C-alpha cells in the first residue's frame, strides 16, 4: 500500500482528502503545516504528498523547497491542492518542483486523475 | 410521459440520429426534455411530443436530439489513445507521408472540443518532428450547440482539471475570469463542423487517423456496422482508427483489424476492406 501525506491546516480538507485517498488505497499521514510535514518526511518519505499552499508556520511553497533538498527528497510526488488558482502561482509551484496542481474546490475524480498523471495510481 | 409518447421519442431518436434509448431510460428523457419544452414555450412533455409529430424536421426535433445526445468528455480522456497517437500513429504517419507532408485527422464525435484540442496540443508538442508538415483536424458532432461551445475553447476550472496535465494548462491556456481559454493558435488547428454520422460524410475526404470514440456504444448493431464500413471508405489504406474503451470492430466488420499490443487502435484491413453499398448509404441518409 502506498503512503500519502496530506498537508493542510484545515481539518475538514484533511478529512475529505483522507476519505478520497483511502478509497484509492493509500495509507494516509496528516500534517497541519509545513513544519509538521517536514518532520514527517524526515522520519519517513511518503510516495505522495497532497499539499496546501497557505498554512501557518511554514507554507507549502517553503516546505516543497526544503523537501527537495532532503536526501531522497526528490522521490515523493507532490501535488499542490490550493485556492491559489492563478497561472503565476502554478508556474511558481512547478518551478519549485511540484509534480501536479489541484485548484480547490476538488472532487474524487480530479484527485484520481492527477494522481494517475504523476504515476501514483 | 405516456409509454406511447416515449416509444415515439425512441423511434424518432433512432431514425434521426442512430441513438438507441433503452426502455428504462424514460427518466432520462423526461429530465432532459423538460428544459427543451420550456425553451420552446411548450407546457408539457405530452404537448412536446404532439408538436414533434406534426413537424419532425423542425428546430424542435433538432433540439430534442441534441438534448438526448451524451456529451460527456474531458481532456486526454482514457490517456491510452493519446499515448498511441503520439508514440505509434504520428511516427508512422510522419514516415509514410514524407513526400506529401500532409496529415488529416477526424474526430467524429467531438462534443465540447476536449478531444480535438487534446490532439492539437499533442501535435503542437511534436512540432519539431512535424516541421514542414500540414496537419488538419476536422471535428464533427451532431449537436450544433456543443460545437458552438467547443469553438470558444472556454472551459471551467473543473473541466481543465479532468485529464489535462498542469504543464499543458500553463502552456496552452489563459485565464479568463473564473474560466480558462485555450490559446488561439490551438483553436485555429481545429475545424468544427456539424455532422450526423447517419448521413453521407464522404464530402469530408480521406483521413489518416479517425477518432470515433464513445459514440458507437449508443447505436444498434446495424448502425454500428454501417458507420464503421463508411468510415473505412474515408480512410487512407495505411491509416488508423481509435475507438472507445467499450467499443470494438470485432464481430461487426472485417474492414478493420485490431492492432496487436495497441488496445483501442485499429487499422484498415486491405484484404477485406468493406465497401458499403451505395444503396445502403442512401437508405440511411434517407432515414436520417
């Protein structure tokens, strides 16, 4: 079973994402911000990361930059999942090493399509 | 809607568009036709059927057929056919058309445009290999309403997230308020035309690649055979046909044969290339 780290400061979004991803056969870990997510990745790198942009302590963009510098940090497929829905944010995320990008609101079909696109399904 | 009215509608749809509406789909007809009745200021579905009976070739009949057609589609739907197009079809055609340098593609059920635009983006991504080649994408659909939408190239955020890789979104789309519009140079690569597959389509000319996906499933056996045989007549002998995941030529016609290891992709069968009898085509055209 593949693991996916869901990083979002909203417990509601984490719950929705968990339900969708568990339905796609993922084992889920959760983090409320970039710092928690980075700690989780230092302990064990997941195969996939569903990542919010705006979060307290460390935002998604900063987390991604730090993740990619970790040993093996280029391994996890990172899919941004955010309300930042403009081209500039998307381009910035891709430049920083994101593999895909989901614009909120999202549903199961979109998550499934994006995870297929990056080879997680 | 009375069973008699529903039977009349089923017969009309089958004769005019080839669509087979099964007996248990009455709820679907009712849900889709109420807005049509409202648009035409008709009070009830019984009145709608009554009006249809007096004018089967009216705008109302066209609107009924368009409302009943299924337009479900998304960018790079099923992925595999587009991988075949990029990795198998285009390299073969680039080599085979080295002299005439012209490649013609037909999307036979283009709906709101995601399929032809996906092909156009694929062609644009291979522009180095296609340098000097003239490529043409003809996209047809029975519904003028969906074609009008397709031509705008405007899609909701939900639509661009289904199947379209984010890199392609950034590269080929621009934001227009809450929506996304595909680039003018991609839109210019596709010609949209209304077309009923039951009618004669020989005027479209010969194609090197035909996408006829997820439309045959709505036809009865005879119509599937007729359409496939007439598509075969519009194809280059070394062309390719892509069908939907739930469709096949097997058991229907030997005008095509499946390509080994390329699921959903078919090639003309030169030994047994079917030539639909002109009288057969005419029969369908007249019925339509």
